[in-house]
């Protein structure tokens, strides 16, 4: 299963139509937006209560969203595609606690955020 859920929105205000808190992934509308080998109506695109915390940033380091994802691969790629289209976000950082639970201590300290709470994961 792969999917995501937005838990914080740093781009839009609560009363705006583009406010994303609570939004979850869903199957794409067109086959070109889907993953190879997965049908458009495949429930695999839906969020499955994942607990991996990530954040989406733009190329200047501005934070756009915090989200929860089901896995560290396809869910993050799905979220990144959504973030690019929604607000121009192009980078995903994983919360250091989630990173350590999956991979152990980070090897490359230069990939840590300044506050040490996030680790560069995907761009």
C-alpha cells in the first residue's frame, strides 16, 4: 500500500480552497499519472494510516507541508508528484525519528536539517 495524508499546511490559510490539511492520496484520473503496473482504480493509492512523518519543501528550502506516508518509496513519490502540482514543492525530508526507526543512525550529517530534526530523503 502507498499513500499519504497532509497534516500541516504552510502555504494556504484554513479558509482557503487550497488548504490541504486532511487531504489524502487517491487514485489518479488518467493512466499517465499512475505507476507502471497499477490500475487507475487500484486501492493501493489510498492512505493506509502510515506513520512515517515527512515534509515537502520548495527548492529554496521553504516548507510547504507536513505529511504522513505509508512507505518510504512509492508513497513519497506519490506525495512529491502531488506537491509539485499543488504548490511547486520539489524536495521531501523525512523526520529524523522516522528515519532512524527505518534505517538507523544517518551516515551523512550534511543531509540533516540545521535543527537536526529532518533528513533529506527525495527530490
